[in-house]
């Protein structure tokens, strides 16, 4: 400071009494001014906006700098978290799609392999063979025709017929997958019931060829809902191995 | 008594009017308040020491307030940004000294 403020109230020679009233008035005015300033200043300090308005430029620049840096940090954090979120959502979605596809494939394969019971519309075909005239070739023809007509699951008597089910034996002593099966042969097939029935009844088709055998008779019925059980034994593979990819 | 009444009147006026302080002036108002407080306590002390003179009181009150504010303002213009601290320290020390003197006279301790 260039000038030390004058210490107020230093000794003074006594002054005429006439100025005392004026003196009191000026003191009162000064003190009132102080009160006024105090009240004003106290009100200025209230509220963030007013507080900012009362800050000096340097402080304002510093405050602005701080806030900008903080804002930048937070923005970076937001971007980082958004990226993480997107990645997580993406990987979850991919995993879900993969799992769904895998489940569908598994179900398809299980139906094909006959390891799960299935149900649906289809036909019930009963071949009576009192004279033992029906050979494995006839049943193979039936199976073939059914598959050709779109049958998705087939059961002969209580045996699920799948890709690996072989039909063999002599007429009257038929074997399916090594198990003897006895007449009457009850064949269930899941598929379009009417389509399957039509395919069986086609002239020169299954029905005709079975009934050409002595004593054999076919009865055929389309059902709205039938159930086919599981293969008794899960197939095992001794020779076939998945192809090694990329080697 | 007169002093207390006029102080109350001043505060009342400030609250009722609640004048908007223009932003360029706002940083310097606290300096003026500090200087005014210093003058008031100085005057109180002088009065208790029976050396009070109203002319000096009024002049120092006005000039100290104005000078303090002007000085800080000049410091900001010159790039001396923390001159307000000098004002706060100078007047703060004087206010405490005056208060100590008043306390000694009031409580004789």
C-alpha cells in the first residue's frame, strides 16, 4: 500500500459546540452507510450465480478451468462406459443367438436320432399278416414311402425307426435293429396326415403292394395328434468321427 | 444509541432496497466493507479513549473505504491479482488490534 490509512479518531483540539450536531449527523450517516454496505455485501454473497458474478476475472478463469477439466474427465468416463456397455450388450446378444441356434440344432438332431419323444399330427398304419407273407422289403418300402411323403418321425410297433434302424429277417420273423417284431405291425408316422395317407393309398403304392400279399391287410387312419417314444438305445459311433477342420 | 439506530437503519435500507451490485464493482465491495469496519472499530476505540474526533472519523471512513477498493481495482488492472489479500490482512490486523484495545478497556483485562 502506498499510503497507510489514517488511523481514525486521533486526538484533536476541541472544536466549537455548534458543529457537534453536524458531527453526530455525519457519524450517523457513515454508520448507516456501513450498515448499508454490509447488508448489500451479505446479499451479494448469496446464490451461486451472484457469487460467480462477484468473483474476479482470474478466479473466474480458474473456476472455469477446473470445471472444464472435470467436465472433460466425466465426458471421457461416459464414453468409456458407453463403449463397455455396447461391448457387453453385443457379446451377450451374440452368445444368446449362438445358444438359440445351438438349441434348435440340438432339438433337430435329437428328433432325427430319436432320443427325445415327439408328438404331432400323423397317421396310424396297421398291417395284419396272419399268413406270415410280409417280408422286411415290404416294411422298408413302407418306411421309404413315409419318408418320401415327409414323415419326420416313425415308429414300428413300439420301436422308433431312425436312420440306423435296419430291417431284416424272414417273412413272419421280422427283425428291426436286431429285435424281433411281431405282426400285426403298427406303424406310427408324424407328418402331414393327409399327405402321408395319400402317399400310402396311391395306386400301385404301399397299400396295394401289401394287400397283394396273401392274407395281408392294411388299415390306415390319419390322427390329429399322436405321440412317438424314444429310441431305446442312444446310437454310438465306432468308426465315424467328425472331420478335422483346418488341418 | 444514535449509532446503533443508524446502523439498523442502514442494514434495513440495504435489505429493503437490496441494490443490484454491478458485476465489475462486485469484487471491490468487500474491500470497502473491510475498511469501513476498521474505521468504525477505530472510532469506537478512540471514543473510549476519549480522543474521538468526528471529522477524522468521517474522512477516514470514506477515504479508507474508497482507497481500499481503488487499490485492489488498480492491482487487478496492473496484474497484481492478490492485492485484496493485502487489504484483508492489513484491515484484519487493525480490526483485531482495535477490538483487543476495546476489550481491555471494557473488561479491564
